[in-house]
């Protein structure tokens, strides 16, 4: 894989390349991201770059025999670890480990390196269970990494979602992560660093991957889905910089419609001073899962931003998709100028609270009341 296949993330890419060139790359690197920011293609491109004998200053060559092997995920010195579980065909007596599903892993990445944890579970057929990284896997890692490099160069251990590691496996790996053998690199990509035991985290060089930049993400969406600029920008914004979330939102128009209705009834309830509508809103939204609540809040933030731009007579930077123009014009005329700033603070506070696992009913009751008083 090459850096050109990564959407945006030029700063993160440059940081990794510079660390490597300046000999400042640690042997255990933990990349922290939210799903869909692109750490997986970024790291795979980086490993290809490190291994390619013909690399340029900024990327692997993409065509030499080594690049051919890294591109097909069949380079013998790159070992993959990801959460797995038993399936219909692989029962617990077969002790499933990552290697059991290596073929599926290659297929899913080659098809599209932007996928979710759930996509992975669907691919290997463990839909209703969660994957994990167990002690069998940890033993295997230690064994494999103790072997000589097949091609005589560096060896790589790529761990996707180390937060799925159980305590026993993590303890086994501690020493290995602390003192990897010469020429060994461990790259781990986490979506939940707070769930990783601190003794592992503290032994890693931490690299935080930011959301994909707005321009790069909307450019990608325009190309992928043949969208207009305004539509692409809209989805890029409400996705919070995640390519997988943007795609989800585009395909799942039901979620969007639901959020539209909920936001509409909240605003209507506040504008007409009908408290029962507001209560109905917060009871409904607080009963959904955290992911949905976050999506709703991001959607609401974008809605408020677009309405503000329209109210200031700036449609050229409001980036309103045609399908939403009527509704937004209506609200941009109806909302008080003082409302926007307050709404922005209230929604951001709620987003923070959702991430901190504050009680949902409390968050949305508070949001409803504050909207009611502000509008
Ligand atoms: Zn090459």
C-alpha cells in the first residue's frame, strides 16, 4: 500500500516519515484514532515505505517485488494481529487466532482499507459476538517475533485494536513490547486508548491521528459518490472527519431522516414553548446508543452552523445541500441571532458529556432545557 491511497493525513504521514528518517521512531508505536480516520492504511503504507528498497523521499515505489508483497499483505516479515472469535465453522477447540482468518483479513484490506470493527466481524462471521486477542495469540506473537527475519530486513507486528486484548495476553506481551528484539517494530492502532492497560501504553510512542481534513474528505466523497461540492462538504462535516462514518451517513438515509425529525421537533417545541415536545425529544434520543447520540449532536452542530451562515446572508460558505435548503432557510429566519452561540456551546458540551459516559437522560434533558430557554 502507498501513502497516495491514504485520504488526507499529510501531517501524520510526514511525522512518521520524519521520525523514521531522523532515527527517532520507537520500536513500539501506538496510533490513537477514531474509526475511519485512516490509521490502518497509513501504517500499512508506512511499513511498505520502510521496507521498499526503491522508496522516494515521500513514498514507497509501489512496483518492486517487495511492494508487490506488502501490497498483497503477503510479506513474510509483516505479522498481523486483530480481534477474532469462534464462528460457525471455527469452534473453540480449534482455538481461533488471527492467522486463522488471515485470508479474510487480506481480502478486506485489499478491497478497502477503510472499514469498521463491525465490518470485520461480519466478514469473518462472528456478527453477534465481540472479537478479542487472547493468550494463545500472545504466545504466538512471542514465538513468531523470536524467529529470524525471512527476508533479512526488519520484522513488523501490526496489532489492530489492542484494546481487545485480555489481561493475561497483555501481561504476556509486556516484556516483548518493552524490549523488542533488534530490527523489530510493533505498530498498534487503537480506537480506545483508555481501555489499554497503562503499563502497555507507557511503553509505546504515542501518535495521535487527527480527523481527516474537511477539504480532503469532501474531495474523496465527491469522487467516490459523484456528489456536488456542497453535498460532499455537508457529509464531511457531519461525519466528524471519519470516512467510514461519512459513508454510513450517506447510505443510511434513515438515520439522517430520524435526526432531522428529532432536531425539528426539538426546535419546534422550543420555538412554540411546548415543553412536552422537548421532553419527548430527550426521552427518545437518550434511549438510543452513544454512537447515535454523537451522530445526532454532530448533525445538529452542522445544522446550526448552516443556519447561522444563511442568516448572515452567506449562502456561498453555508454549503447547504439542495435537499435541505428549504428547511434551513425557514429556521435561519426564525432563530434569534443570540441563539447560535449558545446552541453551539450547548451542543459541544453535550458531545463532550456523551464521550465521557455521563448519563444520557441527564445530558439530553439538560440540552432540551437549555435550548428551550435560549430560543
Ligand atoms: Zn518498492
